[in-house]
C-alpha cells in the first residue's frame, strides 16, 4: 500500500488488508511445520491487538499513524481477528458475478461527472459499482441525494444518465463443436424489454440471447474482425471484435489429438475491449 | 522490529510445547496456547512490525507499548 506523502500514515482499510495478509502468511508458516515431521502443529485461532496510534485525515481519507516515542495523546485502537470458514467468507462477500453492472464508479467519466471526492463519499455509503449506484439512485430524488452525499445534483443527474447508457466492455469468442464461433458481447445496458439489434462490420447478425450485461450472437461465416454495434433501447454502443484466431483453424477443420473428435472441448478466446 | 507474520510463529517457537518422553511412561503435550504480551509496534506498508518491549533497558524514550493476545490451538483440533 502506498505510504502517505507527509507521514507514515495508512488508510485503515489498507492497513487491515495488509495485516490480514500477514496473518495468512503466519498461518501458512505454522502449517508448514507439519511438513518438517513435527507430530504437533498449531494454528492461530484468535488474535487481538491493541495499538497506540494517531488518527489523521489525508486527502479526505482517515489514516492511521503509529505513535512515536515520547509522543503523548495517542489513541488506542483494538483489532480482533478470528478464524472464519470459506463458507462464511463467501456468504459475506459482495459477488461481482451477481452484479448486473459491475463497472467501477470511475467508469462513468472523469471529473466532470464524479470526481475523486464524490467517489470516496459514495464508497463510504457502500457504493463501488455502477450497478450499486443505479440501485441507490432508483426512485430517489437527486436533490435528496445531494443533501445526503454532498455531490451537486447536476453531476448526480449526469452520472445517472451515463450509467444507463449502453456500453460494450469486451467480448469473448465461443467455439462450438461444429466449428462455428459464437460471439459473447459483454457490457452494460445492452438489452431491455426489447431484444437489441446487433451489427458486426455493419451487417445485422442473429441475436441468440440478450441480457443487460451480455449478448450472444452468431457471426456470419465471412466475419473476421471489425466493429460491433449494439442498438439497445437507450442508444448505440460500439466495440471491436476479432475472430481471426478461430477463423484460421476453421478453414482446416481441427482434430483434437488422441481421440480424433473435432474440438472435444469448446475453446474460448477472451479479450477485453474498451469502447 | 520484525514483520508481524514472522513475529507470531517466533512467539510460539519460543515456548516448550511438550515435555517428557513416551518411553519414560509419561509425556505432556500442549494443545492450546494463549499469549498476552505488551508489544512495541510500528505500522508499515507491509502491515505491522512488532517486537517485545525491552523492559530492562532504560533509554530515556518512553515508548508507547501496545498489547496483543494470540490463541493458538492444535491444528485440526476443536475449539
């Protein structure tokens, strides 16, 4: 974690992440002793630490600095850690896979929309993705949100407008067993109540499946690379596709080594494209 | 001071976690250890650095000791 410019002070969450990583390493070190032939090994079950620190505010963030010798007035902060199971971690962790719009708030634009200070304030209320931002703003009066978050209503409206615009963030080539590739287009706001129209290199292609965050299309046999256009209800999003990696073996049908069955497992060529 | 991830195992390493030999007819093994000690600490980019305070050395500097309590259990054992 980068140190604060003025002092050896660190944001609380970064310090806790670093400390958690240290506890993981300590646990690994204890577990390694079992491999050296020791009959008894130990694991760290609970830990609490009481630290003498000073709280400071740097660039709008609360940071911790340890008390130096002879420095009076330090605060005492207690951290308690206990072991938790993988199931408990998963239960309490935000799943990006379930988020319908996992873009970061920063993807909504630069300082003209939400600046660093606004993003930090949104993080403080638990908003880190565009999907969370949309849920926060859904049905809310932007003026009330201005009063709550402190971000000017014009910028909130602009951010909300941008958050609902369709965008292509990437695509993935799925190769079917028969050798024909399908193109999975990822993004946000790509589909609504009506099915979007998709064009590859200017030609309409069949849309097999459409969800707000991904669309599955069937490229034509001559499509190799070009522009993706998704005509969604809220506008048009563009990106680029490249099927050249799968088109070359398609000309000469590939045979999987060993069992002689063509393309025993679907191949995936994944790439990120910033629109 | 040393990194906290090295400090914790070294604390455990410093303890005798058993005594006697089965061949003598009796042996004792420790199955749970709880250590509560004062620590001198420093925050760093890697997390925490710590050491046990040098209580016998008077330096003229009054260090701000923190405190830590760690409970180690036999691996695989129930709490």
